[in-house]
């Protein structure tokens, strides 16, 4: 027809779809979770829009999700009465990949199928996972507040067709024409089990109907398969680990298990509930500067936004989940969230709660905590200079590599091992963990068994320039000149060989220093004999009053 248009997928989508269509991915049943999750998001969005435009829901339609299996036709349909999509939405949402982290994800696709599939398992591919089970997908949608419906159809091979369509009422219908080897997904027991497992936490009712299974004299009946209440409002005692995991997968758009679940409810000066998760793995775009905290804000069970930076500090941007406030007005606009005193109070309370739960985990389960630290430590450390008020808490949570074996070390561990006459917490920074470990600056410390923290995250130089001490002990870089090794020499060694040979060498050293200074000229401030080296002949050090060397290098790179 004249309204019909065939369009090519964005190149990245084509790559992804090719993998989907030809995949032998063992967990392909996850398509159902993804589609129900999208349907639920669509209902959330409409409920929000209807706060300011009540007409959108005035026709009496309830927000709901309906699943229909038709074994005869070989189709599975996932329908919702949510916000719907118009032509532009269909093109933008189902022809491109706008999800954050997608670029990083695609960069890591290697062309090696088995590797790429396991990566998909980590990333979660959303709508496109339909093509793991269907050889044709048709989407019929009508955007709330509009009269014209559209359809989108594709076999997942390079292009899709978009056209006008007929549809009563707003919302979206996704019709999957199942592949021959995917017909099992039409069986009622599997559908019931899977929907219960994946979707019990979904806050709108989900009904299931399987055509042709009615008993004699009955018509096909739809039955509701979920409890339909917001999970975070239910008491902890009613919820299982699986409930939390499935909810996490829904809000995080991730197929994994969370590393830590924080479920809390506050009543009093401020009333809110929060269900937050520390993800099991570092997301691919964690350090993307445009990445924002992505916790969903609800007001009295109504979704408001997942696009606010006000709810959590930036250094907790890895958290996923929901905060539901009783105190905000339902019709609060996204703009009004900025500088809002209620939001500020929630942020303070939630941040404290999150840090205390993380601390509890650190005290209770060292291994589990170290995994969290490995994934998110570099982000948490941003809080050391951004959030002066919680500096001590964050320093206590911080873990470091050190010259003292391969294990993670806390500052308390370090202080417990300090030498009797040691006054400072020594560290060395650099951009590469291995190079830092081999730094010649460490030789003298190693020889005297003085522990040095090995810091190689980009944020380390920043927080170190903002923090002077922990527990009364100053942080001190080993590259600062005139370092304290003499005082740290353990008595015995000092008086015997080392000291004597040092005396013998004095005259030669003076001559050598003068010679080197002559050669190096302006390039150095001074040439001195040093206690810090045991194997290497010479090394560069920073002046006592000057900047740490690595920091100086970083600043030079930024032309400062
Ligand atoms: P994600 O859910 O992570 O955004 P998806 O691939 O699952 O990614 O979906 C892509 C986009 O398509 C969604 O963000 C949404 O805008 C749109 N979409 C998908 N399903 C629906 C639906 N049932 N109703 C309305 N919009 C939808
Ligand atoms: Mg989705």
C-alpha cells in the first residue's frame, strides 16, 4: 500500500539480530521476560502521563498485560494497554539500539559465536531477543492520545516493514510467529511456570490464555498469573531470593544475579521505601562520563522517572532499583525534582542506608565484599573527594592492593601492620597496576618490610590530593623526596654494614652527584644519595614540597 515502507535496520541492530536469528542460545526462554518487562514499562509510562493528562486513561481501559498462546496458528502474543508507539517511536525504538552501554557491548562482539552469545547473556538484548524464538515478529501499536495505529513487521534479516494498521484502544501487541523448534513455548504449563517465575513482581495484572485448551462447553479463559502488587511494598518476610533476583533483572535490564539486595522502608519525618541492588557485574559503560544514576523514582507506587541525578550521589551510580516516596506530590514534574528539599532528604537517608548495608556486607562476608569492591571500588572512591561528609565511612570501605601479598587490604589492616617508628601510610600511584608494582621507588621500602599501597585507578590521585590522613596517619607518596627511610631502618641493619658502607661511600657520592648535576643541568633540581633503592642505580623523585610525580604527569596531560 501507499503507506507501507520498508526500512533497513541500523548496522548495529543487524549485527545483533543476525546473532539472535542464528543463535543456539540455551537460555532463549528469556524472551518472555524481556517482552513482559517492556509491557510493564509501557504501563508505567502511561500511568505517569495520565497524571497530567487524565484523558489518556479516561476510556476506562485498565493497565494490564495479556498473553495469548495459539498453538494452531503457532503464535504467542504479548499485549499491553500501555503508552503505545507511533510510527516515529517504532522506527526509533525497534530499529536502533539506544540503550546505554550498547556501543561498548557491540565493540566487544568478536564474531566468535559462543563468546558473543555469552556476552549477550551479560548484556540482555531486550526486544530483539524475540528473534531467538520467532522467525517473524509483528508489532501492532497505538500511542495513547492518538487515533492511528501502526504495525512493524520483520523476519530479523536486515530490514523491517512499517505500515498503518487497525487497533482498538491504546497499547501494543507483539505477535511472535514461533520457529518450529520453539513451539514448546506455547504450552500452558511452561507459560504458567515461566510467567510466575519471571513476572510475579510486575505491578500490573498479567493474564494468560491458551486457545483450544478449554474444557467441553467452555470458551477460552484468561487467568491471572501474577500477584500484581509492587514488590517493594511487600514485607521482606514474604519475599524469596528468587523474587528479588527477578525484580532486579526487570529493573536493571540485566540477566544476572545482584551482588547485594537492599530493601528498606522508612516511616516518620520522611516516608519512603527503597529496593536497591548492587549489580553482580560491572556494566560496560560504568566510566562513560555521560552515564547517570539510573534508579527509578516512584511516588506512591506511580513511576515518575528513571532519569534523575538528584536521588543518589554520582559515586553510587552503579546501583539499580526503585525508590518510592510517600511525601512527594504525584504530579511532580521531572524538573521540579531539582533542588527539591524532600528529594534531598531522601537522598541523604538512602545514601546512608546503602553505605551501611555495604559496610555490613564488608564485615560479614569478606569474599563477597571484595567482589563488589573489584567491580565498583573505582567508582566508590570518587566519593572520597566528592562527599567530604562521608569520607571516613568511604575510607573504611576502601580496599587496596599493597606490597604485602596479593590480597585486598583495608586501611585498618595497613595500620595494624605499621612499623613501630612508622608515621605515615605510604602509597605509590601510577596508571598501570603491574608497572606500579615494579616501581624502583619501592625497593627501599620492600627491603625494610614497610608496606606500601599500590594505587593504579585514575581517581586515586584525585582523592589523595583531597585527603590528608586516616585515623591520624598522613598519606605519603613514596616518590616525595627526602623520604623517611632512615627512620624506618630497623636498628640492627642500620648500625652494622649499611651504615658503615654508607660512610665509605660518602666521598664518592659527593663527586658523583656533582658530576651528574653538571650533565643534567636544569632538568633536575638536585641529585642526592638515597636510601630508597636497593637494586636500581637511580630513580626520579618529587620534591618534598612539590607535587607527587604521577599527579604532576596527569596535570601536565591536561595542560594545567
Ligand atoms: P529497553 O527495554 O532496555 O529500553 P528494549 O529492546 O527491550 O530495550 O526495548 C526498546 C524500546 O522499545 C523500549 O525502550 C521502548 O521505548 C520500546 N518498547 C518496547 N516494547 C514496548 C511496548 N510494549 N510498549 C511501548 N514501547 C515499547
Ligand atoms: Mg526492555
